C-alpha cells in the first residue's frame, strides 16, 4: 500500500487529548489493517480520518515490557532477573523506571494540562508508579494487595488468600482486575471528564480483550454465554503458559470469544467519540501488545513471543490535523513525542516518529526482534530472518538469501548492546535509552 499523507492547518495550542490503551488487541483483528471480520468499524473510521500507523510495534510482548516504555519514550535496559520474577519485584522495577524518566502525564502537567486516568490493569496501577503526573487517578486493579478480598479471607478460617483460583473467582464475581469490562468503568470516565478543566488529558486502559475473554450480551455476536465460559475454562492452562496446546474445537471457540471482545472495545470507542465530540479532542488509540492462538506453538502473551501476532499493534491518531497511512515502522515508545506534538500544536507530522527499524524485546533482553517495513529479525537462542511481504506468517527463514538484511539487523543490535554497556556505567539518574538514538 502506498503511503499517503495530508497535513492540515493545526488547531489552537493546548488541545484536549484522550488516550485509549487496549490490552492484547492484535493488529490483524482491526479492519484498517486487513481483518475481514468487520470487528472495528469505529477504529477503522478514526484511522481513515486520521493517522494510521500500519507497522506499529510494541516495545515488548507483555504489558510490563511495553507500557513503561510507551509512557516515558525510553527503552528500559534489560533486567538482571528473568522474566518470571515475582510480581512485587516487577512492580518495583516498573516504578523505578517511571521515577527515573519524566512520564507523558508529567510533561503534560508542566504544560498546564489537568490530567486524569482510569486503569484496571495491575501493571499500570498506582503500585507500579503509573499515577505519576495524574491529578486524578482511578486505580481499579486491586494491585494494592487484595483490599476487600483480604478482609473477607481474614474472616474465613482455613481459606488461603493467596490461592490463585480464589482470586480469579473473586475478580469474576466483583468485576475487578482482568474481569473489568469497559461498561463498568465508563461512569468513571464520565465523572472525570465533567470535573476536568481544559486543556485536559484523559487516559483510559481497557482490559476487555485480555484473557479471559468475557463479554456482555450486547457485544456477544459469535459466542454463546455457555461457550464463552466453557472455552475460558478449557483453555486456561494453555493461555496461562502451563500447557503446550489445546484442542482445535476449544481454540476455535476461544477465538470467537476473543472476536466478541474486540467488538466490545470498538463499542467503547464509538460511545467515547460521540460523548467527547463537543470538546474537540485528539483521540489516540493503541494496543500494548497482541495475543497468540497457537501460531508458532504459542498461546496468550508470554515473554518469549515476539512474532507479529504478539508485537504488531494498532496505533491510530484522530483529529490531530493530519490524514495519513504510514507504512514505515514506529514503536509505541514514540507515544510521548507524538502526544506532546498534538497537545501543543494541534497537529503532527507522523513521519517524525518513524524509523527504518525498531526494537522489541522481553524484559530480560534474552529474546529480541528487529522490525523493518518488510523484514523481521528474531533472536531467541536461534536467529531467523523473515520476509513479511512474502511470508506474513513468519514460517520461512531467509537469512541465507538476504545476507545484507541480516547484517544490518546485527549491526543495529550491536549498537544497542554497546549503548546498554555505556548506560551500565552511568548513574541511574543519567541513564537514558531513547528509542531513536543512537540506534
């Protein structure tokens, strides 16, 4: 597809901005990126009227390896611990990164914005330090240690409050954490928007497309109520990384449930777009990573998964003085720069946040991918180069046939590794790993 770009006159400075982050939404389930299921008519319309990044890449395959970079514009140096570190330690590491670098809301505050956020995800919670820079922060994650569940368990002798099954059941019954649907948080959005003075910045994090794929009747077009819960139960081991496979029937049912959740988040975008129209905000929509359904032998989103189904994400900017379809790669770590441009000028040239190649990595740096427009290099103990134009499913290694492409990827990673070594010799306060420089 040819790249088209139409820049328009910018709106007055200090434009209102609404940022919507969607957990686990695959790029190939969005109509503007080629899906045939008609799941995202609102997102597709926003992409047509605004900026559509066709090759947007998540900095990592999980929320905790992607969102800290997206909020600071800085890649995190690899963690010394492995990717299965305890959740409390991981929350602390995220908090340290956000403390070290100015976050997007902090920078907007400095420009006079009133800022607000709603998030049900523990990895983007107050415990992770994501409340920095927000005047109003609605933390619906329960990442503070259990809250009401702890109090209930204390009154029931013989019950283990750390039992994962108990926590999942509690979250299901209360609609908290990963069972939190957008309908239950929209009232928070309405209340916050009503109290904010302009210019404002509102961030909403949606978990509807995160496993388990539980959707209300309004958006359940393909799946039955029984099928939704049954497929979630039968797929749990594989999706949590505790089984190598699931039956074809369960997988097909699970994918029907997933597509219904995609319909649900598009319903959120439709309602939001109507409700904020009078404020004339720029609306930025992205996913933090994708989701696997058996491709390359993977399910869910785990730390060794850097194929397209896990790191190719939707990234759309609407009402920002530009119409564009951008083929060049861009990383979600460009989000602060892009948002600040939109906020201060009312318009943005999206070419400023693209690059010939961008990086995606797990938090320990043991699995890495270099994404170019056409080629993709994956390094995970072995090395493979894929031609995405001819082989979009990443099945055929073309390293031997394209040695020059392979060499440029190695050089890129060598520069990255060299910069990491330099950072290790600096104090934490001075350590900076920007996504465009010097890579």
